[in-house]
């Protein structure tokens, strides 16, 4: 299973260090064979060698240049970062990233051989319109994306389930992942209010290869407990 923690705008450089130390110790002691990723804020990225893979939440698709407020390839390669999140709904909706921009980022990081966690997900209105509408919405989020890319990991995160405490149901996840399986061979993660109370149910679903966790990943002990349920 893949367990990925998206810190969003939580944790600092020093608290991320402490977090990784705790998590690393737990994972080593348990000698788990899960693949574990942490996406801290950009200020907390650093060269890190351990059982956890560090990834960037966002990188501008450029080596370097005049992109005020952004970081490019140079800034992450300094730390050996080769994993990136692309297409998160918060970037699509709050930061105005269009499908065209998302696809441009994808192509750039694919050309750089990055491991790409590609996020897709529908708003509530679409979910309420039924499974067909959801699938069409998700299909459109693959526009311009090479779904055969070997270092692709897809994260299905319904927008209405993110940060709301209301996860998608087992049947919604199972149906959606089955449809996604027709579109790509990539590992399929579920994200959206994944927590200790529902992790066992979610990871038991056929077609779920792992989870992308926000709030419930912020405490390393809690995140670790999710892996050993
Ligand atoms: P929550 O787990 O806080 O709902 O966030 C999910 C998410 O957006 C992970 O990328």
C-alpha cells in the first residue's frame, strides 16, 4: 500500500524534521513494506535519506527563471526531490490552475523523470448528478495527461470529501476506482477525510492501492497508526 501525507500549509521546517524522525523510527521498528511519502511545505524540503520519500506539493514547470513566488527544478533538485503532486483541487480552485496548465506541468515533470502524484476529483454538484457525470468529470481531468506514464500515481480526491470529515462511501470509492482502472494502469489512491476511523475500510476496497491523507497525517503517530491497522 501507498501512504502519502499532504501537509498543505501545515508544519514548519523544524516540526517537519521532528515529524520525519518520529515516523522513520516507527517505520524502521515495524519494518513495514508500505511505500510512505510525505509532502511538506516547500520551506521544509531538504535532502533526506530514509524510508520515507519526500515530495514537493508544487513546482513551477521550469528549471529556473522569472516566476516570482514560485520554485523551479533547481530549487528542488538541490535536495534530490524527484516526486511531485500535480492537479490538487486546492491548486485548481484556489490558485486558478487550468487543465491546460496542469497538463503542461505534467509533461514537464514527466520529461524530467519525476514520480507524479496526479490528483483528480469532482465537486459535490457533479457527484449528485450520478456516477456517469463523475466519470466524465474525471475523464476530462486526464486531458493532456499521459496515463501510461510509468511513474504515475493517481489520487482520486472528491472535492466535497476534502477537509470535511465526510469521506466518500465504500461503494462510491469502489465504483469510481473501477472506472479509473479502465483509464490507467497506475496505482490508484483515495483521498478525502481519510482517518484512523475509516482507514481499514478504505484500504480493504478492491482497486484502492493506497491513500493520500491531509489533516489526519499531521501527527506522525496518528499517521503511523493508520498504516498498521
Ligand atoms: P483531508 O485528509 O484533510 O481531507 O485532505 C485530503 C487531501 O486533500 C490530501 O491531498
